[in-house]
């Protein structure tokens, strides 16, 4: 939003009414794809337009083939560079704009779409803009099912649980909070361990999601301090890397379990509800 205002861009959203009201898929990975594509479109467009268009290609009773298009009126990409930008750490310069630093955004898009059995297509003319598109086949949802959460189908304890998210990255806070709020969690987010300790002494929470790597005081030391005054609350580690030796250190600090980033949403809630059920017994 900051870049959109800074570059004086209009963003248009068009979603076909033919798309079923509920589809089954990995919303976190899909959002990663769209955020990376929209982020690049906004970054390299000035005084123009960026659009997101979603429409059906073919829908049947159980599946729906949906096409996504993210386009812009920006600087465009030369034909001889259109494959290169999907390579890790590619750099590209065009007129007064520098594509240096696009980093892993487009390579991540390419890799994530492989998990959807899809691929990204690019149409671009230098100086006129770019259009990235991809198609995904989704299952059509019949009814909202809060109880279908993957391994073990753990049934939620009491709805409207209160969770404390401890993460120094604001984007990670927002992503985690939005995922939890979809399952009726009441969330509060803080950026550091000392702030988490203070709040846990003042307020009651049912759950703590704790980033392992943080400045000032890391998640392991924060948890040790929490255990000095609260031995019952489930504290679940959030970590991008899960190594065997790290797992031992995490559990030895007093944490109850581990969730690996980026989140697999089914496993995410399975881990959370499993630990909530233990404390409810």
C-alpha cells in the first residue's frame, strides 16, 4: 500500500461470479504467489495501473479450474530476459528502473506453483507492461468444516481461544494472526520476548506462538523465563528450520511443540489443537 501510494498506482480487482463460494486449497501458498506477483507489479509501475483478475476456465461438480492474472502498465521486461527473471537472484535493468533485488520473489512463485501442479506464464513488452498468469484446479467445497484439520482430525476444544503471537517480523505477525482469526482465535501480537513476558504476567492467554530467533532475547530464553511463573500454558515454537539438535534445544527450553514456517495450515492447527486438548484434560 505504501508503494502503491508512492508510485501513484490504481489497483483493480476483478473476481468472476462464476467461481464457487467455497473452494478447497492451500490459501497460504496461494497468497504467497499473489503477494509476490502484485508486489513486483507495484514496484515496477509508476503512475499507472495494476490489476488482479480471477476467472473460471471450467467448473464441474467436484472441481473448478481457475485462472489468475496479475498485470501492470509498468516498465515491462525485454524478451531476452523473460526466462532469466525466474532464476534465483537474477538482476535486470531497464531504462531508468533497476530490477536488481527482485531476489527470490519470482523464483518462489515458480516453485510454489509447481506444488499446485501449475506454472506461471508471462507476456510482456518492454515499456508497456507485463502480465503474469497461472491456472489451478481446486476442489469445490460443500460446506465449511472447522473439524477437518488433517492428521488425527483433532476436534477443537472450546472456540474463541486467546493466543499471544511473539515475532519480531511484522509481516509474520499479520500472517499468523489472520490464519488464527479464521478459526475464531482472539489474538494479540508482540515483537519481542520481554514484552511477551510482561503481558503474560498481566493477562490470561490459552496459547503462545513463539518465534525462535529474535533480537534482544530469543524464543528459548523467553520461554525459560515464562516457565518461572507459568508452567501450564502451551508455548509452541515457530521456526523456519527444524533440525534434530534444534528440536532438542527447543523442547528443553520448556516449549511444548514446534510449527515449521512456512505454515502447512492443516498441520498448523493440528499442532495447536493437540496442545490445547492436553491442557484442557
